[in-house]
C-alpha cells in the first residue's frame, strides 16, 4: 500500500450524502428530544432495537454526540468505541484537509483492499459484540 499527500487546488465541498445523513440524524434526535420533553419517557427510534431488543451496530451514536455537546469527552467511547474512533479519525483528516489544503490518498492493491474490508467487517462484529455485552 502506498500513501501520497497531494495539494488540492480548491477547498473541498460538503458531500451531499454526508449532509443528508447529518440532517436526518439531527431531525430524528430533535423529534426524540421533543417527545421526551412532552411525555417524560425516552423511547428508542431504532427499529432494529425495537424488534430484537438488541443494540444495533451504531447504537450509542445519539447519546454519545449529546455527551460530547455537554463536555463529557470520554463517555462516547464507552457507548460505541469503534464508531467514535472512526469519527475522530475522519474528522481530523477532514479538518487537516480544510486547514492545509492537502489530501491523503491511499493506493491499495486488490489484495490489500480486500484485507482492509475484511478487517473493517471483523472490527464491526467485535464492536457489536461489545455493545451487546455492555448492554448499551
């Protein structure tokens, strides 16, 4: 695998899919908080959790982001370690690209790419096992 750092001529735009995901999450979180203030009870918006009574692989994202917004910096990593580690890494890369104008590009062979996807899949399963065991 080789890594190169290249100068980007223009600042990156906001990808539409990322904006959509963040807007959708914000809308769902707002509805949940509004319903919580009306009823005093919190309910899960996760359909997977409602059906199986098990946490989904992204369980803890909303609570973790709320904890971050309240200044509790370590709590999100107890709620979903893999997701918040990936968010921190990708956030740092995006911030570095915006500030410096440089982009990191990885060039992987087909075998290295397959190994990366398998590693990510195993990490997701291990993280999900942690969430189920921890009762998040």
